[in-house]
């Protein structure tokens, strides 16, 4: 808590070299230490006072990916979530957060009642993030969602994303759709903003010569790769001009086709990051 008694972060510690920090604003994970090292990028210019979404860590995109009727990436990352509880268990430490309709979400633009439970399970070398969504409204609604994961690297030149060869992707920078990936090890050498569609559920991300992270996912069809690179970075007020060299986003989500959820129905997904 800060001096005024306001909670500014929750910390889960599993062992001496694994811990996670969660900011109540957006239930944004702002730090994941595994194997004794920080694995997530958080901008030095990130705004942490709740006045805007947090630039870095793992903001949650729901119920809208990108621009649209709602503000960019939806309201989940820009709303304070409620801590439901936490627990030490044999497979790690777990915390559960809740987002349900409230004055900041139940606007006329998305007038639906819902219950979204976010579970964070931290274990020795992995972080498992799960969503359980229930439509508690009388009407169906559709949504897109994504774990907007910012990884940290000491040098972007060493980063490779594997297992997307032959996958079809839309490129938001080139403004082209349905391209086929030809590389078995994607690199970031310029501004990248792509949605890979219907991807495999296990991807390897190489961070440096001797570090890699495995992303596994369930019920999330797509992977978004993003790095603003120099020029776009300059136009971002909460991102340092040089920080594009030390970060990249590899984001598991369901964004290319909205999911429709009927009244009373449930939907679940998860993403797990495992240090290799
Ligand atoms: C990515 C999108 O997921 O998020 C990009 O594909 C977007 O188009 C980026 O620029 C960052 O978005 P924001 O709203 O956090 O600046």
C-alpha cells in the first residue's frame, strides 16, 4: 500500500528466484521474475497512477482488440480489478481477480453484464494466466481478447519467434492481409504489427543466445507480434525513444474472429509462459 492506504501492487512470491507483481489497475502484471531474472518489459515512462493503461508487463485486452466502438483495446486494462483471493498450493501460488460490469464498463457502447475471473498461477519457472468469462446478461455479446505480453531482452537483435512458419497473417504496417509466413525464426528489424491467425498452441520465443521462453495457449487462436521501432516510439508519450531495442510483444489472443457468447454461457482460455 502507499502512504494513503491505496493498494498499488500485489506481490506473489513462489521461491527466492520467482515472483510476480500485479497492479490493481487493469490487473496488469508489471513484473515476472523467473530464474532470478526479470522477464517482462516495463517502460521507464509507464504511467502507474491509473490515469491510463500501463505501458509494459501484461495488460489485458478485453472486450475489444485494437480500435473500434470502445477505446483502443477495450476497458479491462483501464479499470481497477477486485482481488478475489490468493492461495499457496502444491503447484505454486495463485491469485484470482474479478472484473464485472460497473459504471466504467457498462456504457451504452458495450451494455452487457458479465463476470470475468482472471487467475494468475506462479510456479518455479512458469506463469499461467487463465480467463473464465460468463455472460450474465439477457443478450448475447461478442468480444475479442488478448494477453498483451511485453517481453524484455537485452538486445532485440537476438530475438527470434519460432513455430509460425506457414501461418497466415495480416500486417497492419504494410496494410496487407492473408500473407503467408516464410520464416521459421521471425526477427524484429523494423516496425512490426502483425496478427498471425489460427496458430499452433506452442511457440518458442528466443530472448538471447541462452534464454528462451515457451508460450503455450488454449482456446486462443492468434498471436500478435508488435514492436513500434524508432519512428512510432517517438510519438508515444509513455515509451522511451530507445526502448524499442529492449522489448517486443508476443501476444496470445483471440482477435481475428470475435467470439459470440450466449446468455448464461461460459468461455475459458489460458496462456502459459515457461522458462526454458
Ligand atoms: C498491439 C497492436 O497489440 O498493441 C498495435 O497490434 C498497437 O496496433 C499496440 O499499436 C499498442 O497499443 P496501445 O494502445 O497500448 O498503444
